[in-house]
C-alpha cells in the first residue's frame, strides 16, 4: 500500500470538496432561481465533465494552465512557478472535474424548497440574503452534504484528469488511482488489488451513507407535525 499516494489523494479530495462547497452555493442558487433563459446553457456547461472523456477534459485543462495561456501565465508571474505537474494544478483540474457532483445535488435541493416559505420570509421584510441563510440553506443542508461527499469521493478516484495535468510525481501528484495503474503495469496484482479493494469499500460506504442520509431526511420531513398535506 502506497500511503504517500493515499495521502495525496485524501488531501486533494479534501481541498477540492471544501472549495467546491463554497463555489457551489452561489452557482446552484443562480441555476435554481434565475429566470434567465441562459441558465440552461450554464447548466449544460457545468454538467459537461460528466460526459467528456477524462483525457479530453484533462488535455484542455492542461493547455489552459500552460505558460502560454492567460491563466497559466498569470499564475506563473504571480508565484514564480507553473501550474501543470504540481499539486495546485491538480486542485484546479479537480475543481473542474468534480464541479457537477457538487453543484447538481445543491441545485436540486434549492429547487425543492417550498416557495411559500420564501414568500413568507420576503413578506416579513427579510432580505434575499437573509432568506437564503435562514430559509433556503437550512432546508437544503442534505443536498449540500451530498454534494460535498460526492465531490470528495469522485476526486479520490480520479485518474485520467490528474494523470494529464499532474503527471506521476511521487509525493506530489501521484494519487492512489495512478498508483494502482503503476502496480498493474508492474504486474504487482496483489498490491493493486489491496488498494482497489480499499477504494471499493470506501466508495460503497460513502454511497450508503449518502442514501441513508437522504432517506432519513425524507422520513423526518414526513413525520413533522403541522406539515401541510395536499389532498385531491
């Protein structure tokens, strides 16, 4: 078991999921409540990493972070070092790659907020920002937790994007998925299997926890006293 690679993966997944937790809130709010027609185009762009091959996405991220691109040249001028083949470059690539896994659950949760609660808050004179923190966010916590957990798990198992952008530098950009690939290439199937089993078990536990959380939240909502019931 390559614990250095596992540590890099956990650190990358933690940083990515925490940053996405912040970025997903305003983006998901706009997608859920904006009346503009262009939001469907933005929603499609956010979901694009779900259908693009990781190598294609990784290639274009690598080009965008290169020294000849505006983002890459700006970062190099600011820090004195390039983004490709660094941990920071992996974070940027992971943010793009895992963005839909964080945004989509939060958007769905925002859309599920009862509009009558929003209207009541506005009628009481609460600002939109205050309504967001007092009404929308508390009602959408399960979606936010789901998004963060899914982004973490998805980032932990990245392969194509991180290999394209970060390469395979021990202690810096070698993640656990790349380590499994290296072990298979070296015909070390026993170690590859051990690491793969750990990832399978972890992914299963994460998914079970997410589904349990969502189911428990639905049951709790159904049992709440005073809940408005619609009848035909």
